[in-house]
C-alpha cells in the first residue's frame, strides 16, 4: 500500500507539472535527441493522463487531517537525515536520490501553483 501511495504522489505531481513540462525546451547537447526527448515526455504525460485513480491534494489535508501535513513534513525531514547516516555509499546515494525525488513531488503538490509555473521559464 505504501508503494502504491508513493506512486500516486509521483503521478499526481507529474500531472500537476504537465503544463510546464510540455512547454519546456529540452537540451541534450545533440539536436537530433532534443526532439526525441520532447516526444518521450509528451508520451509519458499522455500515458499518465489516462490513469484516473488519482487524488486531490487540496482535500487530502483538510479539516481534522490538517495537522498530518506538518507531521508528514517532519517525518520526511527525519528520513532525509537518517539517509545521511547510512554507511554504504551506494545505498546512501540511492536513498538520497529517492528521497529527493519524493520531496520534489511533495513540493509540487503542496507548495506549487501550476498556473503560475506554466508561465515560468527557466534560464541558464
């Protein structure tokens, strides 16, 4: 059940950021691959949009569950700190990458306005 919940969080964050991802210019360093990456992202977003069993993050932490959001944030930070103490460098790296990915998805869901982000462009 936990893996399914994490999948739903990642999927919902992907769909919420879809307007931004569709309009983003992708630079791989090879011009012929740029269009291919754009097609792959569009295909991924199309596939994700066919999944109907998502949730509404605005209703997830309403009412009695409002305190759960802060508890979840605290637990997530604790997990990230614990990953710093893992002895195996390979395990620590993979754990940190996974934790960072989930943290990014949670930020997209709870602290990101997709209408503003769709108009935002990255500069390098």
